[in-house]
């Protein structure tokens, strides 16, 4: 997988990113990590009222999407937000937004 900070993401990378954000529980986990910093699986599962095995699966999807990174210390796996994971998605969105604005500008010129 190309680095999340590259200006171009492969279609498969974008698919994983959008898939990771497509679930409310995963977005909730990102929200918790953004506000509270690194957290264990149980600390992320409890407020969302989901079972630990489900939380582990959701976190694996977020990690594959590049949005979180994990670290294991002893028996506890801690997850933290990976800000660079958003770079490729932001670049893709900005490029498409620019194309859309250009189309509207051309339409405005035409009218």
C-alpha cells in the first residue's frame, strides 16, 4: 500500500479508506480516539456498547484503511489516530471538488 501521505492513492487504497469510514461504529472509534488520545480495545468498545471481538474487527478495518495505528505492550493493544491516513483521502476529495467547481464555472460562463 502506498504511503498515506502520497498525493495519489490507488483505487484499492481509496476503497479501503471509504469502506473503513462507512460504518458508524468505526467513525465513533475515530471520534473517541480524536478526542481522547490512544485507547485500548476495551476503552473503545465500552462507550459504543459493542463486544470486544466486534471492536477488534472494526479496529482492524480502520488500521487497514490507514486511519489508526496499533501498539502492543504486554497483553494490551493500544490504538491511536493516524492523521496521515486522511491525507490521501483529502487529496482525492480536493481534486474532485476542483473538477466540480471548474464544471460549474464553465456552466456559469456559458449562461
